[in-house]
C-alpha cells in the first residue's frame, strides 16, 4: 500500500483555502466537513492525514519529520527559516508586511526608533537594510496598540485588508514585502516517501508558477 502524506496545516486564515485546493487536487475532503474540536484528521482512504496546528509550529512538525508537508505563511518562514525545504508558493493567503504608525510618526527622524512587532527578524532586517539601528520590542499580538499608547514609535506587522490599522488610527508608512501561503517539506521525506513529490507537482499544476501581486 502507498504510504499516505501527513500535512501540518496552519489553523485559521489559510485552512479552508488549503482544504479547497486539496479537493481540487482530487482528494475527497468530506472528512473535514465536521471538524468539531478535533486536531488530527485521517482521510478514509489513508491518502492524507491533516494536523491542525499554530503557524510557527508547522515548521517544527516538518523539521522533526512527523509531518512530511507543511502549509504555512511566508511571514512565519522568514522568522523560522531552517529545517525544511520551501517548495511552492500557493498564491493565496495574500497579505504584506508593512511599517505603520500614527499620523504624527516622523520616519526620517534621526532618533533611535522603537519598533513593536511579532516579527523581530523581519523588522530588524528591514531597518538594517536602510542603515537604521532600531530597538525592537517583541510582543505577541494586538500590535496596533503599541504606537497609540506610546510603547513604540511604529510597528512592523501583517496587513491584509487594512481594517485593523484603520480601526486603531494607524496608517502605512512603508511596504516591506508580499506574503503568501507556502508549501514546505521535510527533506528526508521528499527522498523516502514516493507520494510526496507527485503530490507537490499536482498542487503546482493547480496554482501555477505565476506570482500574484498583493496591492
Ligand atoms: C493579524 C495582524 C493584524 C491583522 C491584519 O493579526 O497582526 O493585526 O491580522 O489584518 P487586516 O489588515 O485584515 O486588518 P491576527 O488576526 O493574526 O491577530 P493577532 O492580534 O493575534 O496577531
């Protein structure tokens, strides 16, 4: 019997788009219709096992080889860059990294800025490329509060619709880079499980290699 593929899938925003893509790829995904509070799902034919996990943990499951494949945003891969092969841009889950702050932010001010973010590597690299040494304040979420209440001068965060920025009185000062969902794989699994490469090639045929821009 052919070995199935275990996929670590990021819970939340990119979950349904991934399930839809797997359906398009010919997998019967009806077993995902009534998820309840379950976190592990096996397709009845044994072709797929899905693990629903938090985004940064996708890279951990794949690195340890307990999942052959992971589906996760590029934002997470930039912060956790090792222990897997990045194979495919799925062209969904589109958003961007941006620098944002309140209307009175002065980007060209020469004082050392404090930048609040959930993405310290992205923030540090962005300002370092501009030759700016900044103080990074790492927080876990609700980052938009930081410039409003004076914890930071600006934030580096993900912008999708922009509504969280607007709702908190912030505006974008700089775009940093495009983000989208990616397929990552465990290197050994790519060699040892003959189902993995054809699986990725099937997905590649569906999403194409065209880079979709995020405005
Ligand atoms: C992300 C991000 C922004 C928001 C952007 O947060 O950190 O807060 O989404 O989306 P928008 O541009 O569509 O408003 P998330 O929902 O992941 O929650 P968090 O506060 O826990 O980071």
